[in-house]
């Protein structure tokens, strides 16, 4: 079996904006020696060659800072009138299944991905979306992941295309851009220019009426064929959270 990692490394990056910053303190082996001594074990009883244990502390990391999966709770406190699921409430069988890549690398920045775009791709490649697949939207913007303007560029999903996937029986979908929608600053600008109160975060807000999850900041989708693989995207079980980091991997026989 071949396993392909679709997750970005979790590490400090000086180019990340403040709301994406990750800070991890790495504690060397030698520091634990004194802790063990304070806990009551004399140095003379340390195993031969024992250097102590390494340890690490995540000092700062938002649940949306890296490759992650959003829960319905992120989009709205309710879904179709019922309390939205938090990330620990997501059924695990949503998080493993047959994968399909939708190639949208040709889409320009700020040009939303439409139903017609997806239907054209599927038709040209003789592909079919089946219920319970995990759908991966490839935009190629992962090449900018870690750069200062990653969150300000790229294409994204329209509300109509998002709802169309859900109606096809898709519970989990993902993208290699910073976010599922078009970039936030662009949406804000366009909403003010057009006086359209329904434009901002339109794809996310589909989740207020139809239950689904999406992944953001995927990487390495170019390493996948369009079909013929399984996807696993198991989030950390953070009680009450709107999202969680996930190690997203594709598996091919």
C-alpha cells in the first residue's frame, strides 16, 4: 500500500498572519534529568546512557491554523434548526472513504468554483461522484502555503457548488486553498461594493441548513490520481471545538 500525506507540517512560520501563528516549545532531554531527580530518583540510579526524555509544549495553535477539518458548529450554532455538531461529535465513518480529486487549477484568483465547473470536469474525465465519497478540490494554491499572502489569494467554492456536493451524498470535502470560500478580504470588499448581504462566507453558511464538513489547507493533491484511492481524515477529539487539526492521508493499493 502506498500512503500519501496531504497534511502540512505543524511548525512555527514567521510568514503566517497572527491568527494562524503556531508556537511550539521543544524541551531537550537534559531538562528532564533534573525533573526526574526532583521527583525522587538519584542520579546514580539513572539507567546507563539515559539522557532524560524530550518533551514539547504547544504554546499557541488555533484549531484552524493548519490542515484541519471544520465541524458544522464552525458555520452556525444550528443546522436546519438542530444544534450543530462539534468536532468531537462528527461520526468517524464520515472521515474515511473513497476519494475523488476535482481539478480546478485553471480557476483564476477570486473566480468562484461553480456547479458547471465541476460537471464539466466530471464529464471530460468520465468520472462520477458517489454518496459518501470524500471530495478533494485541487486549486494548486498549496504552493503558496506558508507565504505572507496565502490567505489573500486563490479561488474557492460557491454556495451552489457546495450545496450540490452535499445533495450528491457528500459529507466531507476539502480544498488546498487557505479557505473553502473565496478569500475573506475579497468577499468583504465585494459585499460592500455590491451591497449584497448574502455574499460573505456563502459557501460555509450552506452548513447552517445542510450538514457537512470541509477540510482546508490540504497539500500535495498533485500526487494523487483523480480516483482509485481511499482518504482518512481523523480529527483530534477536542470536546466542543469548531474544528481540529487532522493528519489527512490518501491510501492506494
